[in-house]
C-alpha cells in the first residue's frame, strides 16, 4: 500500500472517529423518569378491535371501566396544546413532550386530557395530579380519557 493511500485512510478514520464523537454527544436523548403506576397500567389496557366488518372501536376492559367516574391520582408530564405559561386544559402523559410520544418502539403511550380547577404553571418536570377520571366512549373526536376537576398535589 502506498504511503499516500495510507495517509488518506488514516485521515478518513480520524475524521470518521471525530465525527462519531461529536454526533454522539449532540444526539443524546435525555432520560426521563418512568411514570408508570397501577392507574397508568390500567388506562393502558384500552385497545382497538374490529367491532363489525370495517368498523373499529375502542375496547375498555372491566378494570378500566372500574376507574370511570372515580377520583384517581396520576403522576406524569404536561403536554400543552397551546402557547402559554399556565394551563387549565392540557394533555398528560407518562413521557415528556421532548421524548415524542409518537416516536420509538412500541405503542403510543396513553394520554389523558386534564381539566384543572385552577391554572397549573408549565413545567418540564413530572407532576402529580388528582381528579375525576372519565372515559369518553362516545366515539366523538375528543380525547378518550379525561381527568376533570384536577388539582396538583
């Protein structure tokens, strides 16, 4: 092998190595706290099923129906649906918004639409809420799950 080719290969490897280090540091994803609790696991039991040929709908197992109209507590992350710094109405998830709940492997995690009693300041940190859990099985375009009269604990 000629010394020119060897120099080119070494230069290429050095650039490739350095790019790999820089790219690795830039592309790191923050690890978030896992918010799974018994209530989140039960909410996650909802699944889709073909009810009649060509018509799909949600199925709510008995354990999930048992939470309907009950006061429950959920830890999680705020996902705003509009611009602002304090919210009465927002989505709530076990993963933060920067984790992109629609990306990655597995299913999209369950989300709950929150209707709070008083505005809650936006935060990227996990919070804990308590409220009346409602299953919206009407088939309309609203969220399937609500946490009404919610308050931050």
